[in-house]
């Protein structure tokens, strides 16, 4: 009687072996998905360009808005209230009013500019000496320049201060240097919300673009997917190359969007610098920092993976071997 030899059961791979196989499969899918994009250069380039333009538009607008906020913040620090006094107001009364204003908790400092000082400043700035010398008298009034604390620059507090200052004797006119700045900041807030909505809509468009590209790739590989399912491949294994394809779309689109953002800023840098020079400002256009760069690329990659996931989850489940 012939004895049959019993085969030893295969040992289960250890954790290190499984980890190496897992990493190898992911690297293979990563390279394979990139190769698929390279083999379809025209379609891949169009998809990457659409992603880049969709992300570069809100990103550029947000960076420009950040530059505007930096400028207005500098102006906000120098926001002042100017009280134009009666031309014939005695110096003693001006000093009493100045001391009264210094005692207000909303006011940080009070600076007095006499009529003669105001005329000399106007002479230096205007360079109209021949006209100023022809004046019979000084038409400029003495002024008190008030600098409120930052906490006192709210519209409600400023409105109350306006009513209070107008009742002071000798105050002819009140000028708030911060009113136009507050309007500008209000408009900037509206623009920021509009940019956020535009960004959300364009982000949805990125999802649709990537999802449609992945869907077409799935349809082109339908027979391959059916055969893969027949030999027992798991859904995770089938999904993996398509998800990496979405990641590549997002990565390349994000990098190209970053290039477009920098190009936009470089194009407007010179006229922007000329504009701030007219206002005697030393402001320089701020480029994206490391956080913004990483945020843009990470957002693009995330949208690419999410768009691919939506397409894969919906279409691969419908493909079954016949």
C-alpha cells in the first residue's frame, strides 16, 4: 500500500511580509495611474488645465484680498478724528478743550495744530508759495487731531463721539478719517464672502471634472475590470489605480494653479507698486506663504481624490462579469 504524503499547510504571512506586499501594491498602482495619464496626454492636459484655472481664480482673489487687508490694517492704525475749531477761538479755550478731550476714555492722544502750523504744512505739500503769499490772512483754522483707541473705532462709538464733539463750544466741523476706511473694510468683507462662494462653486466643478475623467477611464477599462473581478480581485484592489489617478489630477492641477497664481501676482506687481508709491507708502505686494502654498496643493489633491472616489464608487459597482 502506497502511503500518500501529506502536504503541510501554508503558513500565514507575517506582518512584515504583508506590509511589504501592501506597499508594493500601492507603489505599483501609483506608477500605473501616472502612466495612464501620460499615455493620454491631450485628455489629461485638458483636465489638469481645467482644475488649475478653477483653483487659481479664487486663490488669486483671496491673496489679493489679503494684500488689501494688510494695507487697510496699516491705515487703520493711523485712523484719526480731526476737529476744526473757530478761527477766533482763544488759546486758553483751546487748551481747556484739549484737556477735556484727553480725559475721555475713548481717546488715546490729542494733538494741537495751530493755524500757522497748518498753513506751513500746506505750503510744503502744495508748493504754491506764490498763491499763499498773496493771501491777506490765514484762512486755515486751528485743529485738534484725536487718535482713538482701537476698541473705540466701532461705528456705534464713533457716531456717539461725533454727536458729543459737535456740542463742544468752538468746534466748527468734525472729520472722521476712518469712515472711508470702514466702508472699504465693509466692501472687502462682502468681496471675501463672494470669493468663498465662487471658490465653493469652482471646487464643485473640479469634482465634476475629475469624476467625469475617471468615469471615462472606467468605461474604457470595462472589460479589464470584468476579468479582474472574475479572478477574484477585491473592490479595494480595483479602486486603487483610479483613486491614484484622481490624486495625480489634483496634484498636477494644484501645482499648475500655483504657477498661475504667481504669474498673476508678478504681472500686477509693478502697477501695484506704482499705485502705492503715489500714496507715499512702502507697501510691497505679499506673495503666498508656505501655508497658503501647501493649502492650495492639498485642497487640489483632496478634491481630485474625492472626485475619483465618487466616480469609482458609483460606476465600478455596476460592472459585473457577464
